[in-house]
C-alpha cells in the first residue's frame, strides 16, 4: 500500500527537483493503486487545467498498468485503441510522458504520479526523482 508519508515525500521531492532545475510551475497528483487521489498540489502560477492533466497522466498509467511514456507510443502506433481506452476510463487518460507508475521492490503497482506544467520529459524526471526519494521503483513505460 502507498502510504501518505510516501506520497508526501514524492510531492516534496518532485517540487525540490523542479526548483533545482528551473522548471515551470507544476501540478502533481499522486494516486494509489485504485486510482484514488492520495496527494495533490498545484504550484502558484500553474496554468488552468494543469491539475486535470496531471491526474489524467497518473490515472491513465494506473488504469492501463503502464507508464504514460508507453501510452504515448501506443497513441502513435494505435491511435484508435488509445482513443477507445480513453473513453473506457472516463476520459482520464493523457498519453504523454509524465505519468509514472509507483512500484514496490517486488514490482507490485502501488499507484502512480502524474505531473504537468513543464515539458513532458521534465515532468517525468521530477516524478522519477520523487518516487526514488520515497524508496520506491519508478516505471515510466520506457
């Protein structure tokens, strides 16, 4: 189970990473394995709807069981499938990097982090840094 303490570590470390690397303001969503929100934060001056995008990245990863980088590749290779999957999960699937599965040492999915605000690659890097700081494994779908 993903604990609140782990989710808070993920958030605080991702924010610190963003500050150290000069990223634009971020919205960060941490979901548990059921897709329920465990933690959420939006920095000052995030653009409208960044939160929804962050949630969509994380929710898509949990719903499909793969990091959103893999979902992005699927969207390029099989756009009709990703369109149908997006519909099936209620529209909460954003198929671009920045949605990272959180796994334990045994590879069990504990949840996902979704970040939006900077480039997809920078969003993903901040998520990976947060997950690592919580002592967990990141799966970007690469």
